[in-house]
């Protein structure tokens, strides 16, 4: 796990001080080593968190002995040993034992075809000396972040946007702000900032160092797997296939020269990862969890069902309202935008503790998006009915009572797009009428499919999932920890997305297939309980001046950044209504605090 930057501008010699400063901007992503490669028109910057072959011989930028290609790479390739054996059979020789050199030699052997062979999480840039061009690629699901800016003659790639601020002026993108306020995450190529693109997963971008010309190619679109299920697969066969594929993925994610730990929340997903890892490794695991002082949201009893069954050295890290509020600005800074899920703050602080004993942590992210773990999958038939009714019935004639409330709330919108929004987005749109999201990437994804469950899965796997993956990456890397996600693995996804909906997402229940797999490892009480997730007592914390309440004045004072998008008096009114105890027709106040905190982190005058 590392940080990379690549700058291309024909004829320019990039100043060493600029390249070094960009490396310093990402020091948290790679405290173990730093490196720079530069020639006329090109600068590559690297920061290393050494996991595989942690010796200096595996430092980057990495070139082959003949200097035909040079690589900077962030991530892990889980099938690198198989690829290495194949390359050795073709005559390649290796100086290291890690995965970085496999990408380099793979490119020399297969060109961009190496991308079709890699299994893992990655963002990398390769300079091809013979062609004097670079290629930049991001893994199919976007597990590892990669940003791209093309301004004038300059093309720039980076693991984070912070280094790009040294060559661009960071300004919030209104289209992104609209999606942040409604969905909590700006999807597709929206990066939150004008002039900066988040490179789509499965994309390779080429840039000529000679003339700056840019080419793009989508080498893998995971959504192509959807809509082609094999209905002949029986429930028993589906369970066997899912079990084998998940276990294979967990085993692959245990490869490390520096060990690993596990985030164990007590939920189904992280509990299954812990159980499988323990069963495969046959050695004691180290696990970590957040311990909340609010018993309503604490999941200790469920974690104990796992720690009592498997050989783990478990650590509980206590948190409260004050610690959360203290850490919010730092989490937003590292997220480079509002926290897409406020649990980001706790993940970051948890990784601060994990970093004291390990560089690697396995997590349960991604299970819900592939196994149908959200309430919307249990209620998909209801959502279909509401969507149809909303498009047929005049909204003004619908009464404001059950069963019409859901129809009125949705209006004529795409139910698959808005199924993940649980707050009152209409109240948010009323507060910011100029920031209602446009038809964007979510809509494009939804329109690719006819079946409603395919639409839900597609939006979750291409939009919601990326928000979790980027959150996990940036919060872990804030503490110089590599986060791994066994549930988000292309071979596993290929299996799961081929299974019949009647088995994977039948409705009326969530994650039935994963729970069936889990019964081989965990007690039924844990598997079949109501999903909690990383929920927090936000309303209570907003009432406390030592908690999130300390940020409410930021919304209403004369320096409010959100006031640039609405009448400040309306923001004052929202805060006053909250303090009076009103809850109906209220925009999500935590989200407002979140977005305001991010806008304040940008240079003055950027809004």
C-alpha cells in the first residue's frame, strides 16, 4: 500500500522541490520509503508502505534492468505468485519476491494485456521508455483511489488530491456538492473538486510524454457480469460455489510478509472474515473493534460469540462523543471531502490503534453489495410498486398518510437510485434548491438494466461500494495501515453475480446466501439477528457542546460556507428547529455539519 503521483508536461523539467513536496503530502500513505523518477516531460513520485518483500530492493520507482519501463504502484496483487511462475516460464528473471516487479515484468511481456490477468487492488502508472508514454490504471472495483487532472499541457495522476493542489486551484464542484448533500457521495468520475476526475475503476489512461495526447480505454467493467445469471444453479450449488469462492478470496488476502489483523465489528461480514481467516491460517489472529459508551449501539455481545469460538487476541478501543468530534476535522481532511459515512471517524481512530501492532487489516466491506445486505433488497418489491405508482399517479392528489408516504417521498424519481437515502432528501432539496442532483452516473447505471434487482445491485456495486472502499482506504492510510477487502475480489464477484436472484436476493430477508455459508462457522443467533452496522447516536451528540454540537455554529455564523448555496437565515432556522426538538421535514443535520466541515478545509475563497 503506497502513494503515487505522476506528472506529464511535454518539454517541462519538474522541479525537485515540487516532486518532494508532493511526496511529503502523501507521507502517511508510505512512511517506509520514498522515491522520485524524473526526465524531461515526466515526474514520478512514490511513498512506500512495505508489505510484500519489505526490503529496499523492492522500493519504487522500479525499473527493469534494461530501463525499458518504470513503475509506481499502490496496492496488492493477490495472484502475483501464479503470474510470476508464468513469466519465469517465458524467460523473465526477478530481483525481488513481491508483487510490484510482477506488474512490471508482466507489462514488458504482455503490454496492457497484463491488466486482464491481475487479481487484486491497485492503482499504478508505468512509463514505457520505447513509446515515451505512460499508462495509468485503476482496479475494476476502484478499491485503490486514483485521481486525474488535465489542465492545459499538464496531465497529473495521484493517489490523493492533496498533491494536485500544488499545481491546481482546489474549488468545490457544485455538481458534486449536490450529490454530497443528497447521497453523501459524489458518484462516477466526480471527485468533489473542479478540474479533478476520479478515474473510474477498470480504466486505463495513456498519456504521451512527447505531445501530451491522452487516450482512454475501459479494460474491465464489472457491471457486465450482471444480467446474465445462470438460473439452472440450485440453492445447494449456489451455496457451495459462494463458499468456495469466498474462502479462496480470504486465503488470498492473508498473503503478507508483515502479518495482518482483522476489524471485528460483531456484524455478520467481519465475523465471517475472522472465522474463515482463523480456520485457514491455523494460528492466533489479532482483532480490533470500536467500543461505544452507548449500549444501544454497542455490539460487544456479538463479538464475544466470535472471540469465544476462535483463537483471537481481541482489542476493544473505547470511543465517545468528545473523541468523535475532536477527530472529525482530521477525518474530513484525509477523506478529501465530507465523510460518506460518519463511521469514517471511528475507522480512522481504530486504525490509529491497529497501527501500533500491524500494517495490515482485513475488513468486511463489500459483503452487503454482493450478497444483498441492505433493507432495500428485502423490500425490493415494495420499491418497485412505489416507483410505478409515483410515475402514474399525480403527486398533488396523493394524501400525506400511509400507504402513500413512500410514493410521495420518492415522487417520480428512480427508486433504485434513491433506495440508499434514508434521510429526508426533499427537505435537503428545499433548503438548497440550486443543488438538486442532476441525472448523473447513478441514473446511467440504473438505465443499463431492466430487472429491478439488477438495478439495485449495479448501483450498489458501482456507486455505494466505492464510497465504502475509498472511506476504508483513506481512513486506514491516515494511520499508515493497509486495508484489505476479501468480499471485493473479481473472481468472487464473477461467481456471485452469476447466481440466480431467487437464491441471492429473493426479498423479505437480507444476505440469505451469506448467512447460509456462515452457518458453517458461526452461531445462528449472530447470523440471523437484525443488521445494526456502524450506527451512532448522532442526535444525542449534536445536542452536546463537547460533541458534534460544537459544529452547529459553523452552519449559522457569518463565515458559513454552505450559506453560499442558500439563504443563511434558512440554515439558522434549521438549527433552531433542531434545538426545539423538531424532527419532521428536517434535512440531515449531521450531513450539513459534515459538508460544512469539508468546505471550511478548502482554501479561503474557494467556495
